[in-house]
C-alpha cells in the first residue's frame, strides 16, 4: 500500500477545519478594525501571518490567530468599553 495515497484521519481533518475557522475569524476581525485603532501595517502583519501560517504550516496559523484573539483583540475591545 502506498502511504502517500492514504487520506488523513477524521480528527486531523477536524483540527485543520477548526484552525481554518480561527484564521478566518481573525482575518475578518483584523480587516474590520478602524485604522485609528489598528494601523494598516499591523493589520497586514496579522493577516499575512495568519494566512501564510495556515497555508504553509497548517496549525501554525491557528496559533497566530489565538495569539491575536487573546492578546491585541482583547485589549482593543477593553479600550472601546
């Protein structure tokens, strides 16, 4: 049996699907932030890091997204309220 043709397991697919959802959430949240709250250069860095991290390194994009969601996003939301 050729192992290159074996499909990934269901839990692996679910992990990648969940990480994709996190990355999409991050990209949408970053893109919607006004530039006075999140400068354009930082927006670009977060979006590129999340998308490239997910596309080329799989789960790394989810870790970048988590860092954004629990760090800068939380601080920006706290400043608004």
